[in-house]
C-alpha cells in the first residue's frame, strides 16, 4: 500500500525535475548565445533563421504529420503573426519617439501574434477541415494568397494601417529577436509537440492520420481533433512570424507559396510525424543553401547551378528514403533504457473487473436495449434497407445473416452513425439516437431565429452588391432612391423567404456522429479489418479508452500530474485486456505485423476498451481457419458472459452463427425475411431459398429438410 508521504513526494519530485530541466535549458541558451555573439553578423542571422524554421516546421508537423492532413498555407499564419506582432512593437517604439521597447513588449507581441494566428486558424479550419487531401491543400493555399494580397493593399483598406507599408514592406520594426528567445521558443515547441505525441490525446491525433473511419468508431471526434491541430499549429506559426518580423525586413511577398512549400518539404524530408526529423530538416534546409552559396563563390558557379544541386539533393534523398530520414520515429538518447513490454503496475496481468469495463445501464431503461423500427436507407434510387424491425434485450447474442449485398453492413453503419436512415428510427436504451428525432419547441424557435438573422445578413450583403452593380453612379436623387429600393427589396425578400420556409425547416434534429454512438456505449468491428497499422498493439487499445478520458489538451501539452495518473491507469487497464485475450506478448509490435487471427482479436479488444454495452461484430470469422473459428466462438461466448454485453453478430459461416447465437435475423434484398431461434431459421424455406437460390413452391416439405450451407 502506498504511503501518503510517497503520494506527495511523487509530484514534488516531478516538479523538481522540470525546474532543474528548465534551469539547465536557460544556462545552455545563455552559453550558446555568448558563443553566437562572437560570430559574424551573417552567420548569426543564419543561426536565428534556423531556429525560426524549426518553430515553423515542428508546428506544421502537428497538422501534416500527426493528423495526416495536407496544409500548404502555413506561411499565411506566419504572416498574420508577423504583422500583428510588429504592429504592437512599432507603435510602442513610436510612442517612445524611436526608443526600443523592452522584452515585455516583445513577449506581448509574440502572444498577440500567436493568438491572432490561432483565431485565423480556427476560422479557416472549421469549414475546410471537413475536406481531405488535395481539396484541403487548395483551401489552405488560397488562404495564404488571400492574406498576401490583403497585406499588399492594406493602405487602401484603411488610412490608419498605412504604417504597415503595403506592398513596399514594413519598415522600422524594432530588432528585438535574440538567440535565447528564438531557441527558447523552439525548445518549448519541440517539448510541447513531444508531450502531445506521447499522450493519449496525441494518439487520437495519430489515429486520425491512420484511419479516420476507425478513429470515429472508437470515440475520437475527428473534426474536433483536426481543428485543434490546425489552431495549435497556427498559434506557433504566428509566434514564429513575430520572431521573423523582428529579425529581418519583410514584405507581403516574403510569405509566399514558396515559403509554405519549404516547410512542407522539411516535414517530408525529415519524416512525416517525426518531431526530430522536422527539426533536423529545418536546420539543414535553411543552412544548406547558404553553404552552397560559399561553394558557388569559390568555383564560380552560376546561381542556377546552385539551385539545381539543391533540388538534386532533395530528389536523391526522397528516392533513397521516401518515408523521410526519421520516418515516424524519434532520435533517442543511446543510454536511455527501452521500457520492457510489461513494465508497469504489478497487477497488469489481472483481468479487468466487469464493473469497470461495462458501465451499468441507466435507471429506468426498459426491457429492450436496442429497438429498430421500420428502418430504411436509400442511396439515390436504390433501396438498400426497407422496413427493418429488430429488437434486442440486454445480454442477448443475436445473429444477422443474409447473402452478400443484403444490407447487413449498411445496417451496422447506421447503428454507428456512419449513415443516417432515410426512414424509421433506432432507439438505444429507450432513447432515440437515429432517425426522426423531433426538436423541442424552445431549441427549434432559437434555431429558426438564428436562421432569420443569417438570412437578413445574407440579404444585406447581396443587396449591397446588386444595388451598386445595377446603379453604379449616384448622379440624381432618383438614383439614390432606386438604389435604396433595390437594397430593401433584397432584404425583405430574404426575410420573407426565411419566414415562409420556417414551418418546413428544423423539424428534426440532425443525426448523431459516429463518435457520439461510441460515447453512448455502441462499439463495432469492421468487415475489413481497420486497425491503426503504424501504431503498436498497446496504442491501438489505448485509443479505445480515449473517449472516457477526464483530462484536457492542456494536461497533455504540459504533462500534468493528473494526466500521468490517468494514463498509468489506462495503460494498466489495456494491458489487462491484452493479457485476457492472449496478446500481451505482442503489445510492442506494430498492428500491421500481427497474424490475421491476432488482428481480428485485437480489433475486438480495442472495441472492448471503449467500455461498450452493445458490441457489433461484422464478420469476425472471415478468413479464419476452422481452428481459429472454434477459438473465436469460445471468445465471443466468454465476452458476453464475463462482461454482460449485448452482441449483434454478422457472419456468413453458418456453423459459427448457429453455434453461438440465441436468435437470428435474416436479411435479403434489404428486408427481414425471417427471424427466430437457430433451429427455426435453419428450417425456414425462405432462408433456404435466399441462400440456395431456389424458388418457393406450394410444397415446401423438401425445402424444409435442406440445410443452408456456409457462404
């Protein structure tokens, strides 16, 4: 038993180590600054630009590397921070009649630049991060270009902003950037990024990169995670922009597309997702062109040749090491002991108690845990499901069978929020979670009022554009009157449209997202295994516990004591699950390296880690040999009995279904054609006809004796 004094000593020891680390870092920065001051000014500038590049590359790595998004407008956020921070110190210098603002003003400028850039990151990220791949790249590229054009024409926007210089550049910005400031911020960004990466919150970021659909099913709000990554990266980019603005002269053209692509190249070269790789590549790619300049001067090369050599070095690196120099890994101290697979709590091999794994059903819940009523789903003119009715009592193990294309996986996708039904409802624990969920009067009235306000704003904007387009010149009183009439006509039309269409709008609530289904206790596996292949077995299971966390992002960024306690408990719990299902020896292996049968088991373990009440298994025996199928049947029975789960099973192998299910529903062409006990379904002529392709005649005696074969 741990003594109270030990509980106090642990946090104090941790804070002491952090204070010592900060002190050593400060001493190292001061010593390095003293050495840097002895270098020529040209080399000092290169050193400072290397540090700023580290800040920008590591921050962009949070978006492009951790979450797997493709942003190529990072220089836009850098420019926002640069202009905001430079404006603060410039105006203070003017107040001091040319004097230099103190370090406090520089810190204020860095904070303001970071916050404004983060605000722009949020405004850009919320609508654009619903896009993926090339579309997201185009949006971020457009943002960077918009910011550049706005800054070039800032003089025409407002006379009060003329001090920013417009296209000519921002002159007379105080030179406040110092070696300790740059590399202190760079060290802070690296430490925060590392803290995030190794935390459960960072695992959620990585899960989005690996498989967004699976991450959603495990309870990760993928949209929120991507927006958070975007805002965090923009915040650090803004700080980097402030440091850049106070070290060199800059103009809008400085923060162009080429600068954004340089940071993308740093991440790709160093290794997408690797903090060490991004930092190292930032230093090399910032210093290398300057080094090549010195060689160029000695051998009298033309400048074009230097650029060609630089490009060839990059191309050769990508050919020889396409995953980047560090890939997803990090540089570790050679003397640091690698943790053993089973380091951790003494009871890590004990079975997780059912009371901890499965939350109790809420009081007042009726007899049925799941009620599907008249459910239908249409894709265009194709009806995938029609009038499906299923009910499940707590603790039941029910099978769902049918030929390929019958609509089984479509039903699972609606039970987990991937699809929204066209008709019918799904009730879970007595509450409607999908389908026709009516808004209450109060919330609906508030939403309709918001729609009315949006319609007025939109009408006003359109009216302003159309009135000036139709009546460009105001030469007579009639022109003024006509323009006012046009404006009010559009505004009144927008308001009338909002009022007329109000009875048909906001009648039903939008469907829940997949992560919200997981939060309510519905977990699933997939027909085609969807593990996170480049994460370890233990990390895959830990992502399943993410939705039950109590810590927040700031706990992760600064490695708070309560985060460490929560993660220690989470790791212990996950190791208990792995030990229970015989995967404890593989916890350090990448999920993609496991045998097929172990991958199937790991997917079930990961689903159990979400603390479900209802478990959906989508063809878990697919691809298994007879021995593995027998083990799987035993495993499913044990899961249901030990953890008191309700299980809905899709499976083509009749031996598995008939061997473990208590009741069976049969789907064919999107409709339930039979239901009952395994024996009743086995003898049902409609089931036999669906599987064997036989027509049902008047005499079904012979058909009743037939047995459906495994498909």
